[in-house]
């Protein structure tokens, strides 16, 4: 079967992970609440956010991935 050159080839859709994640997304991803996240940051047990502007912070998705991979796995 020959391909019709006038019909575009379908492309695979790739999911692009954002580089920076804001607090609501971090809370959904981790299952942690806002105060728990800030407490863990103060205890140096959670990645610190980076400043995006005078009143905006976000977390690097790569930092959160590393943190998540380092967490112990529950064996129930």
C-alpha cells in the first residue's frame, strides 16, 4: 500500500513535563499539604523552591522526581 504524499503523516503525541511546578501541582503530585511541604523544607527533607519573580516560587520537576525516587517504598 502506497502512502499518499498529500496526506500528512500522523505524529506521535508526546507528553511534555513542565520544568517548574507551582504549589497546587506539587501538592497533587506528592499528596502532601502546604504546611507539611514547608515543614519538610525547613527540616531539609524536601526540595526548596526557586524564585520565579518577586512573589512567585516553583519547584524544579527534576528535584521532585529525585526526591520521590529516594522515598522508601511501603511494603504492606
